[in-house]
C-alpha cells in the first residue's frame, strides 16, 4: 500500500497525504492512531549552515505548520550541536567546518524563518524551539559509546545510501561525519524523554537517520516512535526546488526581497502549480483543483495566486500585494518603478572612473555571474539596459542612469529586472 492509498483517520496524517507531503511512514496505522489519541508531538531538525533557510527547507516548515493546524505540538530543533559536524546526508563531499561564532550567527538568522508559519508559546499546541547543543555539548564520549554506540551496527550504517555512494565513488567519508547519524538518533531519544515527542519529520534522504532514532527509542525506553518523510521536491523539468540561476531562494528578506520571492513563485512551471499550491499554501483543495485545471493563458492566474499565497505566508499580505503590483506594472504594463529590487554599487570603472561596460553593469546587477556570461547574454539579445539592447563593450556613464529613478534598469530575459544605483 502506498501512502496515497492509506485510509488515514487523523486530521494530521490525512492532510499530509492529501496535500502530497508523505513519501514514507513507519507503521502508518499506529502513527495514525497516535495522532488521534491526544496532542501529537513532532520535530524536525535544522542545521545552521547559513544565515537563512531557503525554499528547499520550506516543505519541512510546512510539515510543522500542518501539524499545528491539526492540533499537534511542533518542535523546531536547532542544530547548534550537529552543525559542528555537518550533515553528510545526500552530499558528495564533506561540508566545511564552521566556527562556533559562525554557527551562533547563523542560528540567529534562521530563527526568524519560523515565526511567520508557526505560533510559538507555552500552550499545549504552541511550537517550541530547542537547540540540540544543550545536550550534545555535554556528552561524555566514553559514556556515549558504551550506552548508545552498542545499539548501532556498522553493517547497517554503511548500507545507508549516502555512505554507500561515497564508498562506491571512493570519496572520503570521515569518521566525524559517520557519527552524525548517531547524534541525530540521540536527538530523537532526548526529545522523547524531555518533551514526550513521538514523531520525527524530514525529507526522504533522512529516512535512515530517522529510523535509527525510532529504533533507539524502542531499544532503550520501550517507546514506539514514528518517522514520516516527504518526497524530494523537484520541478517538473527535473530541477532542484529552490535553486535558480541566481542561487538559492532565501527566506530572509535581507537576502531575498519580497518582490523576488513573489516572482520566484510566479515563474513556476505550469505542471507544478497544483502541486506547489498543495505543499506551500493553505488554499483549500477544491480551490486548488479549480486552479490547476486552468489552461492556456489562464494558468497565469493560478501562478499569481500561488505567488500571492506563498509570499503572504512569509512576508505578509501587504508585501505580497506590493510585489504583485510592482510585477504587473513592470512586466504587463512596461512601467519601471522604484519598488523593483535595487542594488547599490560603486561607480569605479574598468577604463576610468566615469564609465562601465554593459557587461560590467550586468555582472554588478547579479543577474549573471561573470563578464563572460554577460557577453553571451548580450550576443543572444537576452539583455536590456534602460529598455534597450546593448552591444558588447558599450560604455555607460554615471549620467546615463534613468533620470526619474537615478538608477540603471537592468533586465535579463523577460522576467528578471533590477535597478542598479550608483553610490
């Protein structure tokens, strides 16, 4: 029986299945019964590898939101301890080791990502945020090996796909990384004991780590714990969710403006609209069915609805409305407004301090990563500066900015526009 065929009775499991969040479950029947027995408690861990989470982590945040909406208690586990090792799951190479100062700074940035989606507090269904460094930093190594290491076998651990793939490819898999799965299992045990947590949620790549945790809870405390994973979220064309040519789609507004965030969802592929509405918004299923049935030009209305709803969840209704208005004015009416993403740069030129080439302006805008890429874009007629297609090597002076905005209007393709403002 696939997860989609499971006749769930609890609101949480049923909603997760109906909206496409479920890939695997441990003992689906018992999990469903647990979710009907009172207030289900579940957690997801988030390591602090950057100053913000990105859209690739959004489905996990939505998992916790679905739990709270169904009357459960979400635990956001901040990986202050596990980040010191680095999760090797689904990675071809070891992560760089971060300093304690970098980890602390990243944790402060990431904490902001959850407030728009979850209600935090002291109530029975209020979300809580816990840092696993609180207990991992207190571990005595010999005691840990004696009490917990004996419950893990190398035979099982090397069968996990990440480990097996690294070994097949003769890529280094350090002893430090090998310990990550033990610490993640120990996290589950700690949360079971401290918070009566019985469910760990995560992506499908975490299945082995999650089941290690459920087994540790069973072996040491005789407690039945559960795991539920989500499918790997890719686009219809096979791309990785949350990755664009310009980089990750960050959740912090300082790293990705509400306009750019709205535009990311507006550019969703036609085949993904219905699925993304289910996963990343609270739009009712019957309304989603109507929207995903739209065809031709009408599908753009469904994309705008997706962009509106997703941006409202993260940045608020006012920011979503402003982003939509800016996008419609810019792309549908040909207007240029000061609400477009704006980048400030120093006008110190390549040949002198008064001129920059078209390629340099494109690179400064962030729409391309290199001068070479800018040249190719210009040669393919894919770039515009101040509404006109430039030539390779064409020079622009600081006085060439659009007078009403005091900035250059830099455009890549049909959908990406930024204002480049000299200091």
